[in-house]
């Protein structure tokens, strides 16, 4: 593909000025529309060294309000970034709704420069491409405009530009040994770029190859590409808003019919659905003496293993979900009692704030993921999307249905980067929950734990049970399993959680030859 490009395309100064007088105001107007409509935009610049990425970004932002964009120069990973999955640094630099992020080199560095330099191993490539495509798909499905631009020049032109830069002391620093090596082995590096373009050119995030030998031609083409993409995104957002409004207006008349249909579907599906929760043996119990003995032994193991995790740089992600009063807090407390507080953090997940709502729903969890050697515990997790948000109508049916795939992809990225991922569902029955609620209400020191909303949620027990069963079936994977914890006996539940975590860490250390 790249070797067949016509790199002789050019524009005269007069043609360039005429076109830019027309294009610049259009781009400025579209930026304002994107801000008003809450459309986030990511523009990724890739291409050969000295192809003009910096120059073209400078030209592009001339038409933009500087208060509404940010430019990220993507270089070698920092020490902090190396201790996370490779996409982590792009999740944390993701633009909020209505803002634009421009990347001088991007997440494609992992399969291009890092691959050429052999930092990315051949066996990693497929999973890297899978992660990239999943990353782009879930963002675009959530309303992100992703514009990917590849600047193409040939080997001869690149060498000429490098020589010019090297001839001046002021610009020599811009040419690295890696740049010169990639020019020397241009055909090899071009093949890597060809593969990247082929494997990641998708309907939701297509590539735009720009002939970049002539700077003026490249600038005009980039403006045209960005304007066309943003126009499409603005039109699509307006269309969806109009459709949503029409549905709301029609909804009242059709509400009764759709509720009846939904209830019928539930009755038909009930027999076909597998109930994982129903299989939990809630009679399992330990005496106080058994509990104390097992707890002491497991906590001592956990104390030792926590140090080994840090030494061997193994990250751990533990997610806790369950019924209200199911024992999440008690289990987390016993799990962490003997751990070094410098090496773990517990994140209690509440309703998203305004900043979090301005991003993809997984963004706030990505920003809190542990670096290598550390443990992060989530008290409530990203699974709120397919439970409370689903049941309470805080997201659309389309959004929670696709969340299973998005969550599996996130957890796959974590485990591919070496993390141990375990998810616990704290299971109690309805009678036990009522007993615990009542006990909290009569205890002044625990009244803060119970709210009117907790009692209201009991009325939707069956709906939540269906949602949880579907969640467990769709998102329990070999590398990121769900563990249903029989929780009517708090002693049993706390021991099972600790035992599961200890066993998982010991298994990993054994696989790595550490024990």
C-alpha cells in the first residue's frame, strides 16, 4: 500500500492560502459544536520519522481554541507507565466530553517503534493488536471521535530531512540513533507499518494516509480529513439526540406494551437461565475457634506473600461485589489486616461525580489500577454498569449489553500485563440480609451503614438476582474468575476470601518458580 502512494502531490502557495482560508474557520466552528454537544475527540498522528508530525500538529491547532485541546507527545514509557498495561497511559490522558486530545505518536508505538526495537516481543503482537482494536471500538461506541492520521514519506526524502536536521547544532538532537537505524532498514520498518495499517483499519476508527512530502498538501489534506470526521460525528450526535427525543415522546404511550413484552421475555427466559447463585450452599459455617485458627494462619501467609508480590513486581486487582450487608467490608478488613499499608489501597466506589461522568465509564477504574507489585481492592466495581445502572435505568440497554465485552477486554489487558485479577460476589439470602439490616438499625454505632435506599433495593431482589447471574456467566473467565462466597456465616466468608487470594498468589509464584 505505502510504496504505491503518489508522493509527488503538491499545492502552490496560492492554492494553499485559498484552501486554508476556507478550512480554518470550518474547523474552529466544529470544535465549538463538539464542545456544545459533549463530543470527545482523539486525533492520533503516526508516520515515519521526520514526516512532519510536529509541524502538522502545529498547523492544525492554529484553527483551534487553545482552551479546548491538549497535545500529548508520546515517547518512551516512563518508569510509572512501564508498571501498568501499555494502554493505561492513554486511558489516563483521555479527553473529557467536549475536549480534544492530540497525540504526537500514540498507542501504536507499541506495535511500531517498540516492535522494531524488540521491546515488544513477537508473541505479544496479537494481544497488542486485539487490545488496541478493543480500546478504539469501546471508545467510539461511547461517542468518542477517533481520527488516525499516518504521514507518509519515502526513504530518500526521510534521509534528506535527517541530513538537514543533523547539519545544524540546534536541530541535531531531534534525530536519534533509532531514527537513523529505521531509515537504514526502511523496508523492514515499512512492512511493520503496512501490517499495522491493515490490522487496525476499521469502520469505527479508519486510517487516513497523508502524502507528506509536500508540507502544504499534507496540511490541507489533514484539515479536510479532520473536518469531514468531525462533521460526521456532529451530524450523528444530533441524529441520535433527535431520535432519543422522539422515543421519549412516544414512550409514554408504548410503555405499557413494552413492559408486558419484557415480562413475557423474562418468563420465557427464566427456565433457560442458569442460576449460579442458587447453587451456593449458604449453610457452610465455621465455629469461632475454627475461624480464629484459620484466620491467623492465612493472615500470616498473606503478610509474607504481600512482600513477595512487591519483590517480584506482580500487580493484584481484587473486586468485591455482593448484596447490601453481604460482608464486603468485613472481608476486606480481615484480608488487609496484616498487609503492609504502603503496598495496597482500597477504593470504595460511589456514584460517579461530574468529572467521571464526562469520561467513559471505565476511565475512573483505569486511573486507579495498581502499578506492578501493588494491590488494589475495589469495594464495588465496574460491574455497577451491568447491575445497578442496568436495573435503575442509568444507562441504556445497548450500553449495558455491550459492557460485558468491554469489561472482559479490560480485565484481559490487566492479566496480559501480568496482574492477578479476582472478583468476589458476597452471597447471602434475603432473610439474612433482613436480619443484618435490623441489627444495624438498632445499633447506634452501625446506623450509618443502613439507608432507606438499602430497604428499597430489597424490593428489586429478583431483578438484581437475574442481573447478577447473567454477569457471573458472561464475565467469569479463566484468568479473571468470579468467586461466589457463601456469606450467611461471616466467619466462613472471610476465611474463603483470604484462602482464595492466598492460593492465587501461591499459584502464580509457583508458576514463576518463586516457591
